[in-house]
């Protein structure tokens, strides 16, 4: 089987310089969703016809195994498929998909391909409001032709069964059919839909297949339609999570922009966003308004509300947040507490350690059972290079401490509050760095000038 994806359109109603097929749904380009569906069918060849935006489409997808066919100028869908003909195996059927129709299921396309075994098959759908679509004209129940809305008569415009554009057809007949197309229509374009009448004239069987749901056939021509499909997609994702036993506080308020894997008894509160690959272990709970990107969280860990975590791994029975931020490279062992307004970056934190308040931990290795006091900062950047801080097991760090890297705090050491550590602190001892406290009797607070 060949698959041809028509993706050359500009999408003027999007009011954007970005090619239409590169606008994002669930965090990925529309065209990427169509390619995923096409690959699930196991075709011998996939050709993508591109045009508007030029090489930007190829570069965004970055798949050299595809046959990329440039359509320039863009003279209609029939002309687009004609450009792809040299890339197709003539002995196989060809499935035509569209780069701006992202939610079609592979199961529906398999049924369509089966219906085209000895001829041609069209994916059609009945809509309450068919405005803007080509109508399926039948005679005696059999499909005879497709008429575009701008060329339809009033009676034809009353037809509710519409063409989705998706079709499967015999490749060996395409050259003859496409060369017979004319552009004497309202758009002055070569319509691919006109080959249906040519197939009927030659006695080729033409069958219609309907999808399981209308959203499978919906395309994107405006930002409003893109938003509608985004919600349709997220409803599907939420439904699958609920069926798998995940507790969603509100299925209408979750966004999965990648892959979300959940264990048993996972609970997700409202307005959470999951991007990239996220894995939640058994009994993990995620509080409201969290953003997780490429994160793995092990069993029995609680993520409090308003956390932003990316490129991190979190062990069992941890507690994170609220208002915590993890930048890439964070690794927490089990039973770690990271509290409110704590930022962690490129650091490993050992079992049972805590940083509960208002701290920055960057490029740091922290051992087991370490207490990091409020307001502690690891000064990892000297203006040109990053340096590492090492804090060994059982260390207590007092509040408002600065650790100027590179520096090491020995096992069991204590740093007094307000310490600025510029040299290694020996193990098992109290290290303090601050001036002796004194008061100035004659000092007066400044007054505002009148």
C-alpha cells in the first residue's frame, strides 16, 4: 500500500506565517499525528506533498524515510496527487490522507482499505450542517460523483452526506484519471474528487465507508477549529485514563501533550499539563495546576499544587511543592521533601533529605538525611562557568546560607545560619561565617524628605 498525505496548503484562515500542517495539537504538529496514523498501517511507502512554507515542513518533521514531493504552484488536490505519482508503487492501492485532519483512527482506515480491494472507497460522514464540504451524490443508493459546494445546485447543497477527502484507490488507474481532470470550476483548481465520476464511468466499484465518530474526519482551517479538535482529542485521552482506573478531578480540565503512563490508583487534580513522556507510579497524586514535562515519578509520591517539573526522576514516597520548580537533571531518592518556592536543577538528592522553604539547589549532590534550611542558595555560577557543590550525609544547613561552589560539606557537619561558605566545611563540626553582632547607639533611621 502507498500512503499520500496532502500537506501543501497555506491555511489563509489561520492568519499565520506558519504552514497550516505545523500548527500544534496536543503539543505536536498536525502532520505528525497524521504520520503516526499512517505508519500504524504498515505501508510500503509514505509520500508527503508539501508546498506552502517550503522546506520548513520537511525540517520540522525531520524524517528522511518519507518521500517528500513539492507542489509548486498549488493547483488543487488533483494536481497535488499527480505530483506524487512517480513516488508510488503502481501495483499497490493508494490511500490519500490530509495533513490537517489529525484524529482519524487506524481502525477506520483499515476498513476503508478493505472496502477498496476491487475498486475505490471513500470516507464519508453525515453532518447536520454540511456547509463547506463536497456533497456525495448517489443514484439508487450507489455513489455516482462528488460535487463541491461552490459548484453544487440548491438540491445538491441539501445533501447531508459529505466527502472527507480521504480515499483509497487503485494506483494503476491514477495516471489516466488525473490527466483527465479539468479546472473549469469556481476555484479554477483540479479537484481530486472529480475522479469519482471517472471511476463510475469506467465501471470501477465505488464504496463509501463511515467513521465511528465525526471528529475522525474533521480538518483544521482556522484557530477556532484547531481549538475544537484539541478539546476533542483531550476528551478522548481523558476517557482512556478513566477506563484505566486513573482518578481525574475533572476530565474536561486535563491536557496531555505527549504520552502519559499511569499505575494503579493515580489521582490527578484539575488543570494539569503533561508534556513529552511522563510516567506516574502507583498511588501517585498530582495537585492542581501542575506542569510535568518528561518526568518519572515513583510510587506513593505526592506532587502538591502549582509545581513545574521537567526532565526529572522522583523516587518513592517523596513530597514536592507546592510551588516547586525542577529544571532538567533532577534526581530524588526515596522519602525526599522539596517544599514551597524551592528550585532544583541538575542535582541529586539522597534519601530522607529535605529542603522545605525558599531555596535554590543547582549542580549539587546531596547525601542522605540532609536538612537544607530556608533561604539556602548554592552559588554554582561564577559568571563564566558552572561549579558543583557536594553535601555529604547527615548535614544540617542553617537558614540563609550561601555555598559558593566548588565546595564540599563533610559528613555530619553543621553550617550556622547566615554562613557564606567559600571553603570546604570539615565533617562533624560547626562552621560559621558571619560578623559579630553589635548595635550602633547613635544611628537614626532615615526620614523621608518633605
